[in-house]
């Protein structure tokens, strides 16, 4: 199984159950790297200050909250440390509710909760109780510094933890206004008929990501056909003959053209902030 | 009497202000007893008079290196421990100071730049507590190596791109040790110390060998602070973009060879414990402190050219505004032939890769 992203314990009343948290879902999207089209080198992201025209190292960054356009209040590490974070390593159960009471719009992300060593017994007990009573437990948990509302529910012999959006994170403006639309009984009957026709049990295995599969096939074909772009073996990898490398670097500068703004910028990094010693 | 001897004699007066005559030029000098380098545990205080004396004494060697090059100057009106100004433009220079109009993308217009070609200009700058001299790596003079390049420097970036000022005489490699002595305050730059400097000289010697392998002659000088500057004189066939790429490529190659010693990291933190190989100065309008330039250092050190063979025997504080002129008079300038040693790098690379 994947690495636990969190460990701590469930606590309710006098009982604590040591548990570990694992992501229950994962995105399977094929991801791409952004390359420089002319040479095939992977692009780097740089933090750039457009005022000083310098690249900014982490130690010169600050976190600013934009309270009105272009105006920021800066928060320091000390400020963040002052904030309260109550449930760091515990999942505090606060109430038991029926699952159908929670609208799916609140669900954010699903995690599997697994019992830590020697905690199987109390874990099994909680799971069975939830199954029998057909209940879910609301709780709070802190993951990566952020306290989140969550719900624990039984699912195929496991307790699943669903993080929930807070109510104020669910938008109230729905963009829908059909109060004045009139629907006749005949039209409604027609809709019922269509629905009946397509009604069947939900089987997730029937659904596939067609786009991803097509993309994977395309990549496979490209690899076989050797239409592959590979970065030139310079710089970080393999030692080139220095003279050859210098010649290439000169050619690269020529290709850059002369009055090109981008290359101009590149030749003038860090006007003031490069700290010169020598 | 020579101009230099004449000026030195005049500076022997006890007067704190007088009109100095330099050949046919007159210059009001003031506050000559102003301390620019306060006394330290191991050194006496140095004044503006000491600075003027120094500049006068080294001028025969220094002026050829400044000729034709736009010059930036760092001024320290309150001495090396006070605030400094990096001055690029001069509104109303005296008649003996040559100046030239050059387009500046920073100002989005033409600006007045200084070119220091005589002792009077040098002393005028010193009188204003101009301590650090930063000449461009390119110059406004045409030569056998500048066919097709223009002498038009105004109006736009594009004009400047096509001009002789876009073609430097040198590839420069700036080696800055980021090894801390342990005495620095938080956020301070590393101080000069023996171990770090020794490591820097060793790296410089290895770079010299590497470049010699390509058939290139190199020149080295102390930065006057903690590091070393290596110059490769070249014919002006490559523009700044190409030269910067060349310097970066040398840096990356050296990084592969000696990853424990070199860093090309932009972030100061990640340079710690290594020698920062700075190739970024190879840009139009950027510069390093000139040969013989005084530096911001408590002891009044200067950037001093050194013979490669003697590099392992010297230490940056050997060369101050007091000691450097004597050494120079004794041994001469190891860089005197740098401009007659310009190498055809384009041709050399063709040969090596054929």
C-alpha cells in the first residue's frame, strides 16, 4: 500500500483508536513536461520580480494577502505559528449522522483509514457499529496545517474518511433561475419514459477514460516510430568536449538573434540583487 | 618634471583644500584629510589624500586599461563603512573629462557616460570619493577586429546592438568563494580568509589549465576583496550574448569536473561552502572592478594583477593603496600586454572541433 499521509488517532468519549490515513483516489491523467520547442530542453520555472528584474530566491520571498488590488498585508512565519491548530493528531468525533443527510456537494476528497498496529479490535468495533446503525460520524482533522471538516463512513469493510467543504466554501449563487418555466404533464411523462429506458445499477467498471487511452496509444506509437524529442546531452548530463560545447553555445547565441527582448533580459539578470563579493 | 611627479609634490602640502594643477587642467581638491578607511587593529587610517596619491601613482598603468571604456564609479562619500553610490551617469562633467552619449534601456533614452582618459579625470573622481572603478568590457574605439560595427550608440537598443560597444574585448570569469569564516553576522557576505582564498586560487589554476588546453591565454587578478577575476582577451568577433554563453558553458563544464568546489547557484544560500562561478558579468553595461581599483575593504585593498606563477604565494591584503604602487614600480604590470594578446576564439573553436 502507498505511504500513509497522516497518522494519529480517532477519539470519541474514552476511546482512542490509532489509525493511518491513505489517499483513496488518485488522478490517472497523463502529464506532460513543458519543453523549449527548438531544443527540447525541459523548461524551468523561475520566480521573477518584474520591478527589480531579478530572479528571487526563496529566502527573499514573503507571503502577502491582497486586501485590495495591488495592496498586500504581509504575514510572517511567526504570524502563522500563532494560529490555533487544535486537532493536530486526532480525529475528534463530534456527532453521528445519517449518510444521506450529507449532500455530495460537500464531499471533497476520500481517504482510507487503516488501523495502526494492535488497534484492529477497537477499529473493527467502530466499523461494525457504524455499519449496523447505518450511520456516519462527523469529525475534524488537520491535514497539512489546514483543519478540515470530515466524515467517517463505513465502506466495503473499511472506514472511509471524506473531507468536506465548509458551508461557506459551497457557493450559494447557483446560476439557475427556472421559477417561471412551465412544464406540462405530457412533457414530464415523456421525460419519465426516457429515464426508465436508461435506468440501471451503477457499475463503475463500465466507465473508462477514453481520452486518456487514446493519448497513451498515441504516445506508444510515437515512441515506436522514434518521433521522439530528446534534450541535447549537454550541461547537466554527459561531459561534452569543451570546445564543441563552446561552439554550440556561440551558435545558440546567434540563433537567439540580436534585438530580441527575451534574450536581452536573459543577459541582464539580477541588476542589483546579485550579491557580489569579489 | 613629469605630470605624476608634479601632482605628487603638490599633494605633499598640509593644506586640506587647494587647487591642484594637473598639466593644463585645474581641479579643486577639498577635505583631503577626510578618513575614507578608518584605522583597524592592524592598520592605520587612510585618507582622501592617500587615495589621490595612490591614483596618481598607478595612473600610468591604470589609464590604458580604462581607455575608451564607459566607466561606472562607486562613490563612498563617508568612507568604506558608509553609504555608497553606484554612479553611471554624469550630468555636468568638467571639460577635461571625456563623455559620450549612449542609449540606456534602463532610462529608455540616451544618457551621458564617462570615459576616463587622463589623470585629471581620475583625480576628479577620487576627489568625489569615487573608490571603485568599473569600466565596461567593450570600448568605443574601432580596431582591426571591428569591421562592420558602427560607432553609433544613441537612439535605441538595436543601434547599440550593432555597435562596437556590443562586442567585448574579454570573456570574464568571476570567482567568489562562499566559504564563511564563521565570524560573519547573519546575512553578511563571507569575509576574506585563508582557507577559502587558497581554494579559490587552486580552482583558478585548474581553470587556467583547462583553458590552456584550448590554446587560450588567460590573465588573473585579485578582486581586491575575497575572490579572483580571470580575463580571456579575445578579438571582438562575438557579441555579449555569445560571450556570456561562452562563460556559462565554461562554468557548466567546470561544474561537471569539480562539482564539490564550484557552484553556479543563483541563491546565496545554496552557494555556501563553494566557490561561486559568476558568468553573469559578461553583459553590456555590466562590469567588474577594474585592475588597480581600490575596493571596499577595511585595509584599503586594491584589485591587483598577478602572474599565474605567483598566484599560490599571494594574499589579497598584500595589495593595498599603500603597497601596490611600490610593487608595481618594482615588477611592472603583468597585464600590460593583455590588449595585444587578444585571441581569435572563433577560429580557435573551428580548429578544435574540425
